[in-house]
């Protein structure tokens, strides 16, 4: 029996699954790694920790699956997690994580250039993206920047660890480095305006579309992972964006909502929309001739974890008890408003200097009320993003939901109720792992092309119907009002300038 290996490098750990050609999961494994927060708004990880976690998770998955022969490997990672490497591919410093907001001033500079390529980014590069982070390094750690032979996305680093080739993902290059496949590629003129004229030379020299073959797994990597033979590695991409491949097809009107530590919203459209409230439209980021748009919340499940573990002193094992207590709190009766901007706002506000808040606390506020309000606050942030898509004219017919939200029934139900729309909850494995299996299948002889592979890997879903509640409309209005009322204060507390 032959199999496909799917690798998903997330914020908290690596997840690996083994699939057969029909989309059935044969084995899984996962292993975590730490995140360090050296300063407020900063977040870093050790790239070597990623590889160690992948090795552990892959060996577990393969053993569970019965050690099948793997013919294709697909991978996805968080986007905008940036690695600086020397000529030998060794990290020069910790990777700067996607949620890191240190490059706010550099992001502002991109908006002031007026460069035409930025129309595909909503007018500016967001604080999370690779280019502002590279600019920050050049300005604040010039020795590291100058010594870096490569400055790449995490997915490109892992492709190199697997194949020994510097092959960039067109998805990441387009969405996070202003690469335009229909134009000049990397925009050298923009990089020069931004003070990093040599950046293009540090990026992957070869850029290929998602699902293209990047090369075979090296003998060294194959031995470490416990693989038999040297399977082909497919060019991967961004975890949330890739999830579209695993919704059972690539029909217009599908929105993939990956809800975990952060929330990401991705859709592929036939005609571009241009608005600063949405990231994109990215030409050919996933498929030729189509446009990808994205939005999201920097902090989502992370806010709920913070309330449960850091503030209330609970554990993940106690979460079911807390959920049961919070279920008994009716919408709005807690008298609280929670703002989810703990690490800033991704879209539609594009404001890395916003900060989280809990308003309305009294000495009688209970842990269950606080947790319930936090769930509602995260859901209001979700509605704010969805509204921006609809206002821009992005067609949204079916919403596919995956990620950690499936383990939190309160969060899931409140999200459906706040949105007032049914959600298609993906059962079992997450969409990203399934999408990785899709691209792994595309580089083998299992399916004729990417679209056929996507259709073959249709997931099982459960329809979550919303229950109407006027209190949520009132709560959402208060959420928007509180955002405006605390904006200047949040900027002052974060050290920002407005």
C-alpha cells in the first residue's frame, strides 16, 4: 500500500497525518514547541524546534499507519513566520512569528510609497508580513540582515529541509512578499523604496505554484523522518489558504474559516475586489486565473486560553466544567464587553496597536460570566471580518469551519449565532492536513490534477444551524462602539503613534 504524508506546522506544534489515496486517515502524530515573547507584541520560535517536532510527529504517524510506503509529501505552515539563515541554511536568530507586531512603523512606510503593486495588498503591507519584518531587521539588526543569505517563510524553510532546494511557494510569495506572477515577480523597485534593495536576492530564487513538485526528499531527511524511499515533495503554502483545497472542490462562494489560536478567513474569487478592509486580492495565489482574498483575527482561541488558564488559573482538563458553567449564562446578561485585539487587529481595521480589553467588570463578575463574554467578544470579531467580506462584494454561500473551535462547543455555537449563518463544521482531521494530502496526491499519479485531487478529498461535515438572539446584535453594536472608544488609549498603551 502506498500513502501520502501531510505536514502542518502550526503556532503551537507540528501535526502530521498519513492518508491513503482515497482520503482516509491511516495515522496521525503531533508534537509541540515553545513560543517566546521577549517584549510586548513580539513572538519568536526556534526553527530547529520545528524540525524536531516534525520528526517526532511523522514517526508517530507512520508507525500508527503501519509504516506504509509514502509516495508524496505535502506541507503547510503559518504564514508570515520569517526565518533568517546563513549560507548553510542555519538560523541566525529565532524566527519572527506571524503574530509579532514589532514592524508597525515599517508597515506604515509601505503605505506611503504609493507603489502600484500594493493595490494587490489593500494598499499596504500588513505588520505581520515578510517585507515589513525584513525592513525591521535591516533597520534594527543590520548585522543579522547583512549576514542573512536567505530570508524566507517557514514553508520555504521546510521545503529546503526536506528537499535541499530553495523553492518558494507562489502563494506565500504573492500574499506576503508582493510577488506578482503576472508581472515582474519580486518587485525590486518597491524593495528599493523601502530600504531593502537586496531583499529579492535573499528570497527563494525559484517560485512555483502550490502543488508543483519541489523535488524528492533527501536521503538524510528521509532517514530522520522514518520514510522508506524518497517521495516527491509538493510545493506547499499557507495553512488557512490551503484549506480551500479540502472543502470538496473549488467552487465560487466557498469561505474557509480556520478557527484556532487565530482566525483566518480565505476565499477564492473570479473577479478582484479592492478594499483596504481585506488583504488581497492576490492574483494566481492558489490557481491560475483566480484571485485569493483573506482576512482574520490575530487573537481568537488564544484569548479564550488566556482567560481560562492565565486569568482564571484553570487547566485544559477543567475546560469542560468551565464551558458547562458558561453555557448557563444567557447572552448579554453578564454586562461585559471583551475586545479581542490582544495582539492588534488584522482585518478589517489593519491596526497592530489596538489592544484587548474587558469592560463592565464588577465585584460580582463570575469566572463563567467572564469566559462567556470572551467567547462572545471573539465571535463579534469574527462577524466584523465576515461583514467586511460581504460589504466588499465577496460572494459567501457556504462557510466551512475547521480548527480548534471544533473542540469548544460553546465557541462554535456562539459563532454561528452571532454570524446568523449556518456553518459547515469539518469532522475529524483539520482541513489543512487534508489539503496537504491533496497536493501530495497531485504530485503523484493518484489524480490527474489539483482540482481532481481536491474533489477526491471531500471532508465529512456537520451543519451547525444558528439560533437567533437579539442580544447578540446589541452586543456586536457595543463591541464596535467600544473599539472606537478605546482606540486612542490602546495606541497610547501600546506605545504607538497616531
